[in-house]
């Protein structure tokens, strides 16, 4: 999935960091404002908000990660690398920070460092499309332990069929029963954007799909060809 979770990231932080920083509520507010500015492509205000949060709580994971992505978007790769390294030191299992570190290494022409980061990301989130996409561009063999094993089933299982005027699926007892289609029409662009301005990564689509599932829908209608991020999600 890019899965880049930054579009939905919050100020999630290990418990010890929350207890150690008395200004955490104010820092979290700054972080939320930072991500809102980031999503609006306002890197200047996003960077200022993350900087404000780090002034209040220097080890706040969300602020460090956000500052890293802002610096990377602004082309300040050494600064981005430093922010991501600090974020990983706070939480070694932070997917967003690890992937960010991999992206920086890739842009700096460090394939070995990029490979280490993206393989680490796959250990955190097996099957992640962003990590797999970057690893496919880097020469060399991916470590076998980070690739999800796929075993072909011994028999073919039919889970759905076209019944008489309805789609049918098997219920828990193995009997065919009607499945009523509850679909949501999925547009190709974010509100306020031109139709050709697709979401920049598959985390946006993942968030949309999760929200659609929560509302009880079971089908998506793509009325046009979407970018690869949609299908990766």
C-alpha cells in the first residue's frame, strides 16, 4: 500500500514520552495543524507547526516525523534524514519514520540504506506496497524473510456466483445466499482539486476505503481508470 500513513498520522507517541512532556496537549494541537497544512500542500506553515511542537516536546514522534516529511518535500534531505533518525530512536516500530528514512536514502543515491529501510518497513507492515515499489527499483535481491510467502491452494474455491437476478455468496453454513450490493461511487480527485489531480499516494485511498467499509458499504464503483495507488490500496 504507499501506504504513506502521514495523511492520517496523529501525534501517537510512546507512553513514556507523553508522561515526560507536560506541554503534550499543546504540542499535539500544533502537530494536527501541521498535518492539516501538509495535506493542503502548505509546507511553510506545516514546518512552522512541527517546529512549534518540537519546541514544546523535543521527542514527540508525530512532530519529528512530520518535520522529516516537510524537509524532504522542501529538498532539505540532510535535515529530513536527521528528523527521521530521531523519530526512529523514539519508536523503532514507526512505519512512517522508517519509510521516510528509506525515501531520503533513495533520493540521496544510497541504495543500500534505502534497501535496509524498506526491508525494515516490510517487517513492520508485511506486504506494504510503498516499500515493495521502492525495492523493485533498487538492484539486488530482497531478503527472503521480508517477503510474504504465497502458497497456491490445492483446490479452487468459488466464493460468489451470479444467481437468478442477484449475486450470491456462501454463508457460514456453506449455502448460497443473496448479497445485496451497497456501493459507493469513488471519485478520482480530492475535493477542491481538478479531476486530473489524483491523490498522491495510496494511504488516501486506504483511508477512504476504511471509511466506506465503516458506513456499511460492500462495493466500490470506479467510474474511470484510477491511478495505481487506488489499486494498490
